[in-house]
């Protein structure tokens, strides 16, 4: 994941400074044919490019999400964090059951003309990785009901305004929010880290199994000769020899 940070500190949402206890992640897309991050994120950090005059890092914008995914000036794909994850965003408006602003971290995927599969696959992958990162960071289950949703699903649940994103775009390339949630879950499964203690135990078990292996057929007569010469006791033929054992065998061969 190519995640960078450029907080929109001049946005009225940021300045309001309300806190958020994340209970989920809401996926949005911008609804405009402009895949460039500099349309929304400013100032230019040397990677974004010249900001649009309508960028979101200024008062009067009326909306703010926690991150954007789109193109850098060189055409590569990145995600930019634009609000602290635990700050309440302005992204969902509200429905008859409340507002996802109070519960969900949000990000926008910058839309293109909705016809470029290469661009879609790149931003989709970035969105999966970002959502998995957030789920791990805040101990969220992406497969649990209502945790990872898009704007249109939020509207169906009564916690967002009536927008179509992202279901006007994802199905064009064979994706749904169900496949998105499943991909996030798979990303989390593949992100499990082995601790040093676990690694040590795994290695110890492997070494023990290796030491119990019989000698290869070609090595059996050689080991017998070495044992007769006092170079080895003939045990653990498939185990590793330490430097001290090698040193002892070399000296024994010269005596």
C-alpha cells in the first residue's frame, strides 16, 4: 500500500475537531471524471502536482473524508490520509436512522470515466489494502454486518444520503461490496505476523524432526567409516553440524 499523509487542516471539518470512535469503514467514490489526487488534496508535496482551485484544503468546502485514493502527478496510484482516523468526518450526510459520520472512517476513490479497467484494478487494490489496514488498526471485522459498507449501502441502512457510489462503478469490472469485503478479509489473513517466539518454536520443531531423519543411502557407508575413525558417533545424520562439532571432527581426523 502506498499510503501518505496530507491533512486538510484548513477544511472546516478538520477545524471543528470532533472525535470519532471508529466502528466501520465507508467506501465512497467521487462522482467526477478526474482521477487526480490534486483535484482534492493540497498543498502539493512534490508528488501530487499543482492543486485544483477547488481543492478541499480550504474553508467552505462542506465535506471531508479521511483519505483519498487516486493518481499522483506521475500517474502512479496512492492513498492520502486527509483527516486523523479518529476525527469525525463529513462524508455521509444522514438518513432516517442517523449518520455514518458518527461511526465510520471514510475514503473517496477518485473516479475516471469508469471505463479504464487498469485504473480500476489499481485503485481497487489500494482500497482493499487501506481498508484492511484500518480494520487491523481498529480491530474491525470486515465481514461483520455493517462494518465495511459503501455510500449506497449506507443509504439503504438509513445512515447516509441517497448516493449510488460505489455500486455504479464496481460491477462494471465484476466487483461488488461483497467481493470487496471478502478481499479485505483475505488481505487481513495474509497479514498475520509471526512473533519471534513463534518462529523460534517452529525452528526448534523443524530441527528436531530433521535430526530424527535416517541417513541417505549414499551416505550410510561413509558415516560408518567416519564413526569407525572416531570422527562422529553416527547419530543425527541429517542434522546440522555446529562449528564446534566441525572443529572437533577436523582435529580428530588429523590425530
